[in-house]
């Protein structure tokens, strides 16, 4: 049972693996994978930007910039 599950995992992983010659797709996938939950944080910051008064906009922009820099 476990061996069959492992074989299935290896087969599916090999299909999902991005080759070295897939330039843009590989870079985009790496960016998204390394950014983790920051996409959810950016959505929360966008909501903060839209629904709060102007003084919060500077803080929201600073937080969004920091998240984007850390994601790269």
C-alpha cells in the first residue's frame, strides 16, 4: 500500500516538475512559492487601503512594499 502511494507520488511529482528551459514559468512559480502567505497579507492590506482614511495609506504602502521585497 505504502509503496504504491510512493510510486503515485513520484509519478505525479515528475509531471509537476518544471524543467530548466521553462524560463518565465519557472521564475513565476518560484516567486509564488517563496512568497507563501504574503498574498493573503497583501489582500488584507488592500482592504485596509480602501476602507481607511488617508493616514493609514502610508503605513499600508510601507507594509505592502516590505512584503513584496521579502517575497523576492
